C-alpha cells in the first residue's frame, strides 16, 4: 500500500463529499437536528394536543339521567361536561357529536339511598383519544361519587374509613440517579446511533462507487498509477470518516437534547431529573461504534460497488437497512441481556453493550470481546471490498 | 512502444456464451506515429485499449507498453500512458484546477513541479478563464479540454485515445485532432480508435481494421489502397469487414 497515494485519494474524496448536498444532509444535518426536533418538536405538539383535549368540555349524552338527577346536576355544574341531546347515542358517538354516553340503571339514586347497589354504563370509542379521555373523566366522577357514598354509609354504621385499607403499600426507588438517567436513554440511544452510523455511511458509499461508475470517473482513476488497494482504502477511509462524524454528532446532539429535554419534562410536573452521562460511558460508546462503523462502511462499499448506477445501489442498500434495524432494536427489549453467545452476534452485541454502558452495568470482558469480534467482522468485510475492487466483472458490470 | 503478442480477451456471458472480444491481436505502434484502430461498435476497440491501459487483464497473450509488461508491471505502464475515452468522466464537484492537480499528484508529481506543469497546461489549452469553476458547471468543450489536460499532466510517452471525438461539436473535435497532431510531432506514440473514417484518413500513419475481435488488415493508407484497389477508406473498410 502506498500511504501517500491513499492520502491523496482520501483528501480528494473528503473534499468532494463535503461538496455533495445529499451527503451533507444525511451525515451532518440529520444527526444534529433529529433529536431536538423529535424531543422538543414532537414532544411539544403532543403535550399541546393533550392539554387542549383535556381543557375542552366533554360532550356527553345521558341515558336515564332522570334516575340520577343529583349526580347529573353536580356533573354539569362546572365547564368540564356539556350535555348533548341525541336520539341515537351510538350513531352520535360514531359521528363524533358526543365523546361518550352514560346510562344509569332504573332507579339509580333511589336504590343507592336505600343502601342497595346500582349500575352505570359508560359507552365510548376506544379508538378515539378524546372518547377514551371522556371515559376516564366520567369514571373518575363516578368513583368520587361512590367514595362519598361509601364514606356516608360507613359513618352511619360508625365504622372507621381506614378499615378499607388495612395494608398501606409503599414503594421506594433505590436505583442510583445515574442509572435512572441512563435507563431512559439506554433504551433508544444505542438503536438510534447504530441506525445513524449506517445512514451516515450510506450516501458517501453509494456516491464513491456506483455514483462514480455512472459518471464514468471510476475508469479515469483506474488508469492512474494507483493500485486498486490504494483506491479501495482511500474510499473506505472516506466512508468511515462520514460514519464516525455522524456518530459523534448524533451522540453529542442527543446528550445535549436529553439534558435540556429532561429539565423541561421536570418543569411539566414530573420529578426533576438532571441529566449527565459519565464521560467514560461516552468514550466507551464511541469506541464500540468504531469497528461497527468500519463494518458498515465496507459492507456498504461492497454492495454499492456491485451496482451499475446510483439508483440500483439505493435499491440494494434499502433492504440492508432492515438487516441493521432489526438487530439494533434489541436494545428496546428489556429482558435480553448480554451473554457469551450474544457477544458474537454483530449489531445485537453493540446495541446491548451500548445499553449496558449507559446503564453503568457493563462488564469489561464483554466490551473487549465485542470490540475484537466486531473488528474481525469488519476486517473480513474490508477484505471482501478489496477483492471486489480487483474484479473486472464487478467494476465493468454491464 | 506498444507491442502486443496474440493478445486475447474472452468474456463469458450467460445468454451469449463465450465472447472473444479481442482475438489473438498483434499490433505494433511506434513513437512519432498515430496508429488508428478502425472498427464498428462492439468490434473490440475499447476492450483492447482497456487491456493496454491495464484496466482489464488479458485472458491470454501479452503486451508491452513503453517497454513495460502490462501484467507484471502494470503500475509502470500507467505512469507512462495517457488514457482518454468517452467513458473517462471527470469529478463534477472539483474545479478544473483541482482536477488536473489531483491527477498530477496521483502520478507522483512533487508540488513544485506540479504547480509549474499546471500553469503550463492551463496556458497551453487556454483554460485559465475557467480554472476555478466546478467541472459540473462547464460546457462539454471545456470539460473535454480538462480531460485532455488530465491525460497530459504527466507528459506521457504513450497516448491511448478511445474515440476521443465521439459526441463532440466541430470546434471541440478539431481541437482534439490538433492536439493529436502536436503530440505526434513531439514524438509520442499514439493509439487512436475511431469509427469516423475521415478522421482516420486525416490523422493515422498506420491503420488497423478490427472486426469481431480480430485484426483483419494492417497497413498505411497507401498500402491498404493498393491491396484493395479502392481509394476511399470507407470503401476499403466495408470491403475488408465484408458487411
């Protein structure tokens, strides 16, 4: 290998890649803006919608309301509920004229006054968010009414209310703060970073192989006094750089977004969580991603080198995304933990190890094993790429 | 400067079976002369030139270019040749100057020498007005000039030009013809393929007619005329290939 020529090719490829809008978007822009947009944008929209829905008066139809006149009058006192007269409540629910309907059994309050039991049925549409909320609100109101009745009946019999709760159940979360913070991120950070490592390498890999074939520049470089190995190495290093940049940017963006995002969630009422991943976790995470990025880069180069055109390469690479997405999703499955077998399964091992690194529960021997095994897979993949660059049938496929 | 011995290239195609794209070709191109390869589309011109420029490996036979073996000394061969074809594209996102310098560096030129050579070439091909502009934004004629500059940056002893005027307008193809003539005068060995007969007639010192991978006739225009009893290269070509 001629290091000088590899360097010349590498710097030229980097320069060209930096001038390619598609690559800039997928390698730099997306990893930076994805998390803030997801967290603040989507989050804010969801919170806004929820608040709006909750604030809006719930439209209800009453069936047999005359049997529960005092409950109904309390219900309609505030702005929370609005009574709607309908002929057919099922049709009205379907047409969204009402959010829910409530049916009181005959002699509802009368029976209750006599110390007997009554029945109330709430009709709602479980596939409609507002209808489900209406059901919750109505259930809440009924429960409050029931509690007051129970309290009254107990009082009449001179019984303490605490008899209903002989055991007081308490739960205390003993997880260290750091683990708690890591837990939130450990579910989806490994998954997203693995996917982005792939996305970041995708466009440069296609552009530097199938794209060059399409534009006829591959033949131009093949007639220069540079070995195929040097060309392949220069291109590989360029794609690897793109992938690593994506990984670093997305990790940084995600950590920052998360720290700001959790602080905001704190403002919204839940427990205030200050967010800080240990620097060691970040370093280990990036270290684990290094051989994975190399594996992705060489695999993508090989696949897209085989294609004749940019479009053909895209159609080969898209199914490859699923090959990455599915094993990467393992970080979402709570029960699965790293073991000696899984440590050898590519992508799955990185995804699980990253989760444990973020949780602070990792074992060094696994980290070392995963690093080495992924490194071996990457080396094999690089070897395949090199061989493909030497094959006339691949370079001049017609 | 270019000598081939029974050079053969066989491709295997699933549908068509074995294809002898280049079949026992023996040619000899000398310095200071233009050797024209005349053939129909698919005759084997491009494959032969790709083998000589070491992009493809022959199935059998051998060849020497500028004294180096194309199989065992491929890197040396590539240092000595300038290869230009309609398939050798340019990087759209590099400027004219970046492109030419890049190929100079890949040819092992040191920075001082490269700077000097780039100045020389940009003056010579009158490319200074677009040296800082990206290739993708340039006209076909300007791009072709950059391609020639790229081919010429290492001052190659041997030029392998595969249909260099195909699809170009009159002005641009004239400038290429002019460039070939100049190179010939400076003692370079030029292998030039075309299917435009008047170009061959105007330029070539030696003409080889290639058909279905085989060289059917070789000689100067006069020799071919005497052999066939025909004056026009068009007629000679049709008679030789028998179609």
